[in-house]
């Protein structure tokens, strides 16, 4: 049983106690029961607030942020030096649990190659799991905010922050206010960033990218997009569950 469920159960018990005490004429018990109900209500509100974007998401550790240049190209963010010999396309969703696991396992290795100038990454942040948050829409809001951060030259730091504070699939995502606050934590204080996030500036091009990806044969499996994360190198989908995938690409 989760914390919110336990609180709800205790709240019902306290409410019953208030009713029983009122029926018995015990004024002291009535007051005590009301206090318990009020405290539990505050606890439930606090729980929802912390899980719906009220928490301070914090800035990422700078050692987890690549120093490689980044630029937005439509719905794609390109990170790495133009002189890099290898380029990969990485398709992810900020809500996707497998993407979070992918970043934990391979993020440091990717950053190392980006900083060394041997690798360039084209990040496609897809609003694929829009229906998997409560309320729906976190995938789109986060992807839009990522593009807004890219416009300000802060995509790598924002990318790391979003995955470090990744909400659970099927639960509440961070709201737009929290996404703006996250940007401010990494130095995105220009009002244009907040306007871009709250105004959902890039929703249309994100929808278009999602539609394009869904029709791309090379990204298809059994007639539909294979899902996130997906890594593509030299026009071919890479088996990233092979722990040597990155080394194999770099030496090919």
C-alpha cells in the first residue's frame, strides 16, 4: 500500500471517528478528529505537490554535462563537433523508463566520446508516451522544453536534469512550472525560455517528427515504430543491448 493510499485510509478512519464522537456528544473527541483529518489532508496535498512538479528538481552535476557544442535542427538537437567521424541518431522519450536505464548505463560513455570529438549525436526527443502520465502530456511538454533549452544553448544540461529527475511512467509528470524552474536552475533565466515552455512553441514540429518516425521503414518493427530508445548508425538500427555497441560503431 502506497503512502497516499495509507493516508486516504487513515483519513476515512478519522472521519468515522468524528462522526461517532459527534453522535456521542463528546466535543473534545470531535475537535481531535477534525485536527487529524486536516493534518492528513495537508499530507496528501504535499504528496501530490511533490510528485506533480512542486519539488525542486535541482541542477545536474556538471561532470555529467558534455562540453560539446549543440544546436537545434527542427525537432532534432545535434550535439558534437562537426569534425566527428561518426554520427548516431538517438530516439528517446523523457518519460520512457528504458531510456532512463539507457542513459544510466551508456550516458557517461557517450559524453566521453562527444567531448573527445569522435562522436556526434542527433537527439530525437519524441512525445511517444503522452498518454502515460497523469494528466496526459508530460512527454510532449518535456520534449518541447528540451528544444527550448537547445535554443538557449543549454540542451545537454537540461537533458541530464530531466533524466535525473525522471518521473515514473503512469504517474504524474512535472508540470510546466517545474520545467521552467529546472531551466532556471541551470541558468536559463531569459524570459524567452519560459515563454517557449509555457506556450508549447514546438508542439507542432514534435507531432510532425513523431508522424515521420512512425512512417520510416528503417525504424519500423512489425509495421510500427520500434519504440524508445532506438539507436541508428549508418542507416541501420543498432542493438544497444550489446554492451560493445558504441565501441563497435567507433571502430567501424
